[in-house]
C-alpha cells in the first residue's frame, strides 16, 4: 500500500534524486531508519526503478534526437527485435504501439551520419519491414516526472492506471 508519505517521498525524489535521507526525514517528520525502510519497500515493490542524473545530451556531443516508427512483420520476430533494441546504446526508449508501425523508438546519436548508420542496422534486422523517422528539431520539454500528489491524493497497489 502506498500512502501520502510515500507519495511525498516520490515527489521529492523525482525532482532531486540525490536528496539526503535526513532531508527526507525532515520533510516527512519520520526518522531516518523509517525513511530507509520506506525507500527499501518502494524499491523492492518496483515503484522506484533507479536513481540517476539527467544529463544534457547535446553538451556531450549527442546532437541528433529522433523518433523511429518501426514495423515488424510478425510476433515471431518480437523477441529477437527486443534483444537487438537492448543491444543498441543509441536507442533510449522502445514502445510497442498502435497506429503507425508496431514500435516507436526514441534515439540519440552524435550526428546525422550516425543516425543513418543506426537506421541501416535497424532496417537489416529480421522481421523489420519498414521504418519512418522523425528528426527532433528542439525539445522544449522532456521529463520523466509523474505528478503523483496533484493527480492522486492516495495511490494503492490495487489502483488501476491508464
């Protein structure tokens, strides 16, 4: 069961994953051991998947972002397709979708030449029938933040989400 304190912890950690446990304890009125136990429960329950830093890809030389719609011909290629996706560091996200294509990939590459090479590799995979690529011109908003407190006053493990 997730309660208001868990939601408060998740709100803080989504904004600043490096928040110290004593600061979390202060913000919630709990002891540091109680905070540690709650964080462990949220991690073991799969609610907190990881802690990390958001880096600026362009500052690190990854100037091209793109979304690639991929059409895979049948489910018999699904597993091998996913294995190949996981083997490509340039692929940041993979989503099974409805509509245009069967999968949507979010990718980051250093330049258009490296994007072209990535596309060539993807197009050579067994079962890939078609790709359609949209190159990102700018990204005025990118986030992984989920507004729990504003949207869900109380969330439980049994809650259904869309």
